[in-house]
C-alpha cells in the first residue's frame, strides 16, 4: 500500500513470514560459511609465511587456488 503522509510517501510491503525467516537463515549460514573459509585461508597464509618468509603473493595464490587479487586482499588484512 502506498500513501502520502506530510508531503512524503509511506510504503507498506506485506511479506510472507516464512520467506523472511528462510532468507535470514540462509544469509546467516552464508555469512558463517564465508567467515570460516576466510579464516582457513588466512591460517594457511600465516603458516606458509612462517615456513617461508619470502613466499610471494603469486605462490600463495596457487597454494590457495584463488586469484592474485583476492590473495593480496588476504595479505593486506
């Protein structure tokens, strides 16, 4: 429902409660999964740097099987 209130617009969207619940659940699961994966990659990077302090971003990229841009993002963190 759309209505005008005090020179503005008020929009009410009716949503299915189950849809909202499922969306929220999926979002939380995805966020947890991403966090765990990122933490794992960061741990591997730290291990490889301890083993070989001169390891390059390119070498880490191959070890992690991710592109160089994402490898550099992990390194900057």
